[in-house]
C-alpha cells in the first residue's frame, strides 16, 4: 500500500496490521522510548487547507517520534493565496524532497487527485465530507484497547452523518472489522445513498442506546450546511444529544466516543463528555500511535510489526 486515502481500500488484514503496529508503537511510548530511528532522513509534509488541532499536531508528533523531518505547510502566508493550484503546490513540495504528504482539504477527493500527481505517499487527513481514515483507525484502536475486540460489537454513530467524513470512514472500517454499525440522525442529515452502506439507519436514539456497545457522537458541522438542514439547537439536543439520562440508558460497559472538536451542550453534555465512560482524551492520545503506525507502514516499514 502506497497511500492511505480511504478505509474502503483496507482489507481486514491491512486494518489489523495497522492496529497491531499501533499497539507496538504505544507500547514503545509506554516504555518511555521517546524516538525510533525508523524514518530518519525521510520528510513528511503536513499540507492543511482546513483548520485542525488534533490531526495536524498528532501527525507532526508521530513523524517526529519516528525521526522524520516535518514541514508544516500553512495555506495562510503561502502562494496558495496568490492562486497557486493544489497540483503546483504539491509538486513544489515534492521537488524539495517530501516523501509523504499529509493532506486535509475542503474538497472531497482532493487527496486522491494529489496521489496521481506526486511520487511520494499521500495520507488523507480529511477531505470535505468524504473520508478521514486515520480518525477511524484511531477510533477502532481505542475501541479494541478498551473492549478487547471489535468483531461482534454494536456501534452506534449519532448526529450529522451527512457532513461527516469521520462517520463514512468509521462505517467502512468498523464493518470490515466485523462490527454491526447503526447510524442515527435527523432525517435531513442522513446522506442520500445510505442504503448502499453496510449500516442500519435509525431516527430514534433512545431505541438504539440500550443495545449499543459504543456510541460515537458526531460534531454538527454548521459550516457545511444551510439553515434548511438544521433543527433548532434545543430540538437537536432534545432528540439527538447525549445527556446523563441517555448515558444511564446505555449498558454500563458501553463507551462514549467523539472525534472532537465537540460542541458541548448540544450534541454532548459536558458531564457525559468528561465522564469515565468517555474516551475523548484517549482517542487523541491514541491518534499519535496510530499515525506512527501508518507512517511507518507507508514509508518503508516491512509488512511485519517491528
Ligand atoms: N478529529 C479531528 O479531525 O480533529 P481536528 O479537526 O482538530 O484535526
């Protein structure tokens, strides 16, 4: 595998290899080994055309922990503001020796285009409403660490499914890993064509919570929607928000997940987000191990766990 563009491209063996390699990376970190020499002499470029806190920072940390050089390319202050195209930008960075380009872009499919233009590896760090594969991999890693398995679990993904690249990547990956996925959303935030996805669709959160092993809340992406899509905040919270009463309706062992950033008080209540059942902070920490694994495997690791 040269690129990581979509979790749909991952076979069960591919997905398990990433998760097992990430486990190794986490173990190394737990032993206080700060750096591995694996990618010494390699260069990773973070090419972000959209804002990010978690993904950009953790890709940078992951690359540095593997001893790679990292260039953080910021669109603001670059020649993109003068109209330079994605292709010219990427080829300019490659001419300077980039071995991998980590790309976040508002246009769905942009990293796929990029992969056709550059010789190095392209890692999709979130493209429009399409996919966010490393988020799904770190979510799967978090579930497996907490619950010991993924196969046979019932995972419920709740909220703005229409605009969520996190939901799409998780649906494909978790299905490959053997979970049963249900998506719950207001009717206006369910994507056209969802019947082609390997999921059950529900509009009734209260009906599915008692049977869920994992409840993954999504951010409501107001920046991607017009008013017509959206119920009032109060109405949304009442029907689709995860509050203490709904947490109590879930099995005691069930996890609450959120990829962040969270809109507290609407999609998730603060006491739920901060509860011991929530994996929000763990997900962020696990993101570093998972991104180390992906960089390692794409940039010259063997097919074996090191
Ligand atoms: N979950 C996620 O992609 O967060 P950022 O937008 O902060 O990278």
